[in-house]
């Protein structure tokens, strides 16, 4: 059976939340991001402001020059988080197959739901209506047989749109569109494609696969499939089952805290690097300990904000460790750390939090160096105690349970 997937994206999200709460802002050019005399960029611009050329990412000073009459607001993240939660709750009422992508964007698998609503189109109308009534926000919805087409459809339908691409029409729908509309095609890819004379999705879809592979490696294959409207990725609810963890058993049971912490740091860095490689962030951090008598415990902590930095993993892990060791149990035989409740990173979080942004840059820089020169090329002070004890290769330390030394 052909799938039916919706991509739902709220219009001018941050600004619309402000407008829903303050009627005086409605129908006017409004910018969330900060006062125009501040360094910083536009996070969200109302559609009225976009008529003056304003858009997300534009420096506030430029925005002011183009549209001095716009109302500039600092914005407050807690309002957007609340609105986002209520938005997701409404979506979950319509289908349990919900995959949030960011604060204001989600996929919904609605295959077979036409029997309840008459048609998927009517279901989307009902969904938009509820979001309007309960949140005062406009949602744009794309409906298609796969994610990539649904996403492009919702984007094209904005604002306050609803666009359904009938099964079988995917390539015809995509063909005339500029390649920049294809998710995954950033400026750089666009430039390379442009130099090959490829400016529409249609042209991309008839470019030989080998040509794309020679320029983009494995991504070339994905580009090619997406351009042809082929995308078999499923709508994946944020799964509790999905997790990443690393653990190791010590050669000798230990109570030495600095030793335990150093090992935890190292294992956390391995987890963090995989997390970033997978392009995810985690909401939940779990510590695992096995004591000398083989009693095994796990202790979890839910972060207020999803993260993928080594620092957060380590800080949370040590907090849990300190609490657990305070109970003065026996020596420790095994230690492990894991993350779960994995989500797509919300770039919104980074935009508003410069310290998070700095940490993120630091972690990315470390990952780059490690990819180039090996995992042990960079050592944080915290793992140095391991240096004289475990043998190491470029790939990292060889722990006592080598299968877990990934
Ligand atoms: N955002 C941000 N910085 C960016 C882009 C977006 O802080 N560079 C935030 C503010 C947006 C929210 O994320 O309101 C959602 O991002 P979208 O890209 O969906 O943009 P909007 O919802 O503002 O507009 P659109 O109607 O185009 O979806
Ligand atoms: Ca949006």
C-alpha cells in the first residue's frame, strides 16, 4: 500500500507565537532576534517583514536598514517551547506515528487515515483548524507518498498552505523546481551542481548516478533518489529503544574516584562522538555500574535541553556517579555511560544560546582533529590518568573489554 505522509511546519514560528500573545503585533512587520542596534541575526521574520526582503539569518542591522518600521523583539525561548509542546500534542492526537524534526516541524504518517476523515486532505484541514483554534498559529502542510516530497510541498505551500502531491506525480511535481528546494542541497552543493549545468531537480534526476557519485560520494546517491521522488525513510517516532552506550570492565575492582571519573570521561567522549556522527542529540543520560558482587545498577537523568556535547555527558555522568558512590557501596567492577531519547538537533536552541554554540563548535573541532589524526590525538585533561594504564592506538584506548573500545 502506498504511504501517506504529512509534513507540517508552522509559519514564521517565533514571530507568530508573539503575535498570538500580543494582538498589537498582528498584521505588522515583526522580527524576533533582538533590538536592531545589537549584533545578532533575525531568527524569525513575519511575512509582512519578508516583503521588505527580511529573512532568518540576516544581520539585525541589515534588517533595520531595509525595514526601519519593523517591530524588533528579543523573544523568549520558553514561550516557543510551550507552543511547540502544545503543537506536538495536537499532532499526536491525529496520528501516533509522529516524528518531530524541530520545535515547529514534524512528519506524520497518516497512511490509512482517510477512512476516519473522509480523505487525507480533509484530515489536514481539520489539523490546521485545530492548530489555529488552540494556538492561534498557522500551519502549512504538505502531503505526499514520502518524506522528501511532503517536506518540499509544505514549504511551497507557505504561508497557511496545504498542498497534496498525488501518488505517481512525484517526479513531475519536483522536476521544474530549483535544486535549492531539495533538502540537503546547501549553497556549496548548489554551486557544484550549477557548474555541471544542473539547476533544476528534474535535471538532477536525469544526471547519471556515476557523475553525482564522483562529485558527492555516497551523498550523490541520496541526491539522485530524492530528486526522483524516491525516499523510503520511515516516519520514526523518537524511540526509547534508540540509544548509544559504552562500558568497560576494570582489570581490578576499584573505589578510586578519579580513576572512575577518567574512565567515565573517556567512555562519554566515545558516546558523544558517535552521537554527533549520527547527527543526533540526547535528552537522557544513563550511568551504569556493576559492583564487585555483580549487583548492577543504572541511574538516568533527563536533560532540560537535548545535547550532544562531551561536556554535558560528562557533567551529568559524574553527577550521577557522585550520588551513587555517596552511598558507600562496594568497589566497582564495571562502569558505563549511555544516552537515549535521541532527537534531531533543534538549531533554534543554538541560535539563542551562544554558550551552547561555543561548546558545539569546540566539539566539532575536536571531532575533526580526531577524524584526521586519530582519537587519542586530542586528550582532555580528564582522561589523562588513563594514559599510563591502558595501551592506546590512534583509534583510542584498548580497554579491558576490547569489543567495547569503540
Ligand atoms: N530559527 C532561528 N534561526 C534560523 C532559522 C530559524 O532561530 N536561522 C527559529 C525561528 C523560527 C523557527 O526556528 O521561527 C522555525 O524555523 P523555520 O525555518 O521554520 O522558520 P519560520 O517558522 O520562522 O518561518 P517559515 O514560515 O518559513 O517556516
Ligand atoms: Ca516554520
